[in-house]
C-alpha cells in the first residue's frame, strides 16, 4: 500500500517552537496545529509529525521506557547549494551539530531543531 507521502514522527519538547523552526528555517508548511500536544508540517512529500510531551506518542511504554526527542536518526533533505544553505542558516542562528562533511557521494551537515532532533542537509556530488 505505497503512498506518495512519507510520514516521520519526531518527539519534541515544544510544539509551537518546533512549528516555528521548521517553517521559518526549512520552508515547511503547517498542515494542522493542536499545540501543545501535536502538529504536523509538510515539505514536498514529507509529512513531519511533531509530537509534544502531552501527545499519545510520548506516553511511557509497558516497560516504563519514556519516549524522548533527540538521537541520531534524522530526516534527510537534498539541497542544491549546501554552502549557501549553511551560510543562510548560521545567519539565522540555527545550531549546526557538525561541520560540513564531504565523502564520495556528496556533502552533508546536521542541523539541530529546538528539541535536539537532527535534520541532515545533503548535496549530492557533482552539484
């Protein structure tokens, strides 16, 4: 049952701050806003579910484990000019997790959202 929309859930500390960050810095549009519990934003075929501390996604598991934001999993956005994007985002005060890393497939950098979730910007080699 393939779909043209890809859904990714991020746990966030503050839904409103996350909406602002994704729309302002990365051009996402708001699909719905049920803050403080939940919102969803979209960019192309990506629907990003922003689940706050009062959302059902943040409820403890049977074993007591508590879902939390952060970690190393991330969404991966392809850009045309990584250097230009890095300059623009740094001027806007966006936190970068690392310096630009270049390998045989291209170059990448990690952005940190307000809750510590990562977003990778990637420029394929040859662009």
